[in-house]
């Protein structure tokens, strides 16, 4: 799948987020990248053999105070290579993982930590 097709999957994943949450996204940009950069891997201490489908970098809404102004947008990156590798290119499986990855990273934007996101995913029946 080329990057343009993958970006469409990401757009579809965003569209599947309930409108009430999409309307509350504040100062966040969503990108597609082939793989996490070395800097991103170091930042989260990504261990050898681990797979990273997406990454939220920024200040969650719950941590923004009155001094939060004129800030660069938060960044959500969805990584095409790891998702494509994990699904062996199966388009439907890719669509599902992209949707869940977008949801996961947006949950971080709203202030959920990793444990809270994982618990919410279990309730939604999401398994990787």
C-alpha cells in the first residue's frame, strides 16, 4: 500500500472517532510516517523487538493551564511500516489497526495514560 492510500485509512480512522470528541481536538496535528525516528524511539525507550504503531507527542488537554498559548500543535504520528508489517499488508486488518491506533493516540491527547487507554481498549474489545 502506498503512503497516499495509507493516509486515507488514517483519515477514515479519524472520521470514526465520535463527533463530540473530534470537535474537542485542540491544537493537534496527525501525521503518517514510515517508521518511528531514532529520536522518537529514544524518547519512549522503545525496546528492541517492540512494535510502535503510533505516538502522541504533546501536552494533553488535562495538563494545559492558563499559560498554554501560542504552542506548537501536539503531534500524533501513525507509523505505516510497523502496521503494514504486522498485518502482512491485509487491507482490512490494516484498516482496523489504523482505526484503533488513531483512537489510542487521541485518547492520550485527552489525558489518558497508557494503563487507562489499555483498559478502555479492553472494554471496546480491542486486541492487538
